[in-house]
C-alpha cells in the first residue's frame, strides 16, 4: 500500500498493502507559477495542509506486469503541516520501486524557487509484515511551500489492482485515478463513502500485451473539492465512509487458457459454493460424537422452542471463544470446548440440525466492518457467522459465541440489514431486525422531610439489550457491579444506603431487577428553600451529541426504551414553587419520541417520562434534528423540584 499521508492506522492498513494513494501518469514535474499558491480560504479553513492534486495510474505493460504510478502535490498552510514534507511509502517487499523523485516549491516575491530531492536522501527500511518502507524528508519546507513527489512501482501480485482513497485527513482539491486493464480481465468495483464521483471517463484503446495488440479498457475516476475526513465517534462502518474505490478481480481469461473464475456472479452462488466446501459441509452432516449429548438435552415433552433454547444455552455456556484453535474439525471443537466464534456457531447449527431442527449457518458483515453489502459479491465482506433456526415459519437468530447474548438476540454490531444463508438448498439473504430494545423501567417512591432529606426506594428493571450491556460491562471484566457502586454511589458518604439488591430473573429471557433503598440530603438548601434533582441516576444530564454538526453517519447501536415514574411526597408546611414543565415531542417520521409529565395530587408530586428511539442509524443530514431532540430531553430531565416554606 502507498499512502500520501493518512497518519492514523485506519488509513495505513489495507489489503496486504494495497495502495491507498493518489497518482499521475507521468513522473515529470510541472513548472509552477504564483497563481498555483493561491487556494480558497473557505475550502482550506483550519487545515494544516491541502492536497492540490492527487492522481494515480494502474496499468498492465506488454509483459502483463502491473505498474502503479503515483503523484501528489501538497500546499503547506500551517506549521503543523510541515510534517507532510516527511514522506513514507510502504509497499510489499515483493514489489519493485522503479523510480522516485520529489521537489519543493517556494514563492520568493513573484518568483517560484524549486529545490529537488537528492537521491542520497532517500532511505529504505524493512518493517514487520514483509513491508518495505521508503522514506525521505524534503528540504526547505516552510509554511506556504508546495511539495510534490512521484514514484513508480511494479506490483508483484498482478491480479491486485490497487484500491484508491480519494479522501484524506486534509482537504483534497482534486483526486483522479486511472486504470488501463486488458479486456480479458473482469474486476468488480465498489465505490465507498458518502460522496459520488464527479466524473467517470471510459474508453477502449489498443495496446501491446503478451506479444499481441489487445483491447484495453481505460477508465478515469475523478472527485473534486473533497473535505478532510473527520474520524468521529460512533461511525457505523469504520473507514467505510472514507471516499474510495475498491477493486476485486472476479475472472480472467489469459490468451490460450481457460477462464478462471475467482468470484461468484451473485451472493446466492457464493452461499451455494460455500455450503459445498468440506469445511462448511460439517454443519449439515451427522457426527456420532454428538448423539449422547443430543439425547441428554432433547426432551420430547418440551416445545420445539424450549428444546432449541436448551441447545443454545448448552453451547453458549460451555464453549469458549479461542482464536488459537488450529483444528478445522468441529469434532475437535466439541472435544476441547474451544473454538473461534465462527466454529462455535457452526457447532451450534450442526447440533440443532442433528437434533431434527431446521437450522442454517448465516454469514454476515458486522456494521463496523461495512454497513452495506456491495452490489458485487466478494468473500471479504463477511466477517461473522451466526446460527438461524426456523420454527413454524419464524426465523430465530442466535449467537452462542458471546456468553452475554440472550436467546434470539444478536450483538448490536451484527444487526446489519440481512445475513446470507449458507445452504445448498436455500441460499440467499434473510432480513435482520432488532428483536429487543435497550429497555429500562424505573419506579421511585420518595419522601422529602422537613429536615431536608430525601428517603425512599428505587426499583429498576432491565430487559433486552440493557441486560446485555449490563452483563458485558460487569461480567466480562474483573470489575463487578458492586465495585462500580463503591466507586460512585457509595463513595458519597452523605448517601445512607439502607438496602441494595441486584437479582437475575427469567421471564422468557434473562431480566435484571435492581432494588435500592436509601436516604440522602437534598441537593441544595437555604432558609425556607430546598432544591431536589428528582431523576435518580439521570443518564441524560448532558446531551450525548454535543457536536453542532457531523460529517459521517451515526449509530446509537440499539433501539432505546426508557420509562420512569417517580413519586415525591412534599413535607407539611412546604409547597412546590413551580410544577416541572410537561411536554411531549417526536422526531420527523416518529423515529424517536419523548413524553414528560408532572402533576400534583395533594401533597404528592408525580413525574413520569418515556423515551423511545426506534431508528438506530442516522445520516449526517438527520444529525441536527437528533441533537435538538436530545437537547430538549436533557432540559426536561434536568428540571429541579423547588420547595419553599
């Protein structure tokens, strides 16, 4: 891979070092003039540098060797941008660096002064992973400089056209990538990111390849005025939203040879072929080693669903994820009770099938891998496997590789539109949907005393993904929930904890109920005045979305449901200065809803609220509305009870 800059590992690692750089079709440098140093301030606002031109060219020469040329030109705008003069070019040690050159331009009045890089200043090191890194530091780089460098690589792996990043960590004024490929090669091409191409040129040309003149497909992809990529929190898909194009060789027919098919034409074909592979065929074959265990678990008097749950809990609770498992045999996984996440779910599917259920292995792309499936299939799309079992026409999706997942629950990162059924008889996609919410219901009953204390009980019931998140947070680490309480609630010596219990219950699935009885001082007091924050453990003290705008889509991971009811008994001789404001509102399309209601009944103040968020992924155009929605939620949930005497 080659990278123009892209400091973070997010940009640096790709395809066994696929080139994520930008280039041009010549190694010559163009003479610059004064106007080349003038860039729009609006486009480069706050940037430490701007890439003026990035262009790349991949083509096959007459010997059927894959050649990559790269050229980039950068204008240094701030002191921090001078680091762009330190250039590093990583590539596979099997590749050949044919040539390299670089130059610095500085403006002296109306005159452009150029300084060429000396060959003696170019160094190379071999780094881990079989990667060679050629590097150099350009001389006389200062604020206002324009640096330019170019090089040519001969790629050892002739089947691997370089992927291409149009977007970088600084603004890019123009990025182009050209390819010239023999017509006997077919590449699938996937454009990723939120931007479309500004231009695509395609033509047929003739060129000499392998001793004969052959048809070549020439394509040039262009993007203009590309803003710097902002690595924001909670992006659904990691680097997917960085604007780029990826290439996958699907088939080729070398002269005089038969066609070699590397990728299927459809996802159904991919699933069908996978199911016929000896490794995956284990899922749908019988194993004598499982017979006794199946007879122990299966009970005729149980419903099909209850029996399926029994098999799920057996695998989930007794098998441990271990990526060091070297054997590919599921019988070895069963014997050692250890295997990869994929192997554990393959074993779960296998044991369900052998027990007589209609079970299938499902391949999926997690959201952080990529949030959508490309038009053209390729194997790298899929990075996780789960099990599906069908009962009375209903699909149940289960994942036994995560001990905190409930029955018919997928990890939030796995609920990504759909999954691919690995089957010879029914290959194809099946839709995913959230079967659970991150659900919490709270009931509080408190009495405010004349001596400025609040005492009473708080009950919290957690269901669905709230249980999963709770267990993942506390059961998957060395810290327990009591440790957390000691560090937070119990550390406040002014709180008198009378009783605290956390209990697991089973109501079709695991439910967590928490009971807390305590006495605490009011939040502030003055003569004939008390102030109380009524919402205990308020998770929305501040807006979870503080940024005013956003470049990339956002995920909140799961649907959310919060319901709460608080009763506060007002002491005799005191009165409520103002009843907290009641209000209800929703996002457009009813994607999220909030209701807050308060009322007095005699000496008792009742506050009830509910928050429901159904949509999980929001595009950047929806962000402002989402942020405003939660801003109002925060305002209402942080209203105080003000008592006067």
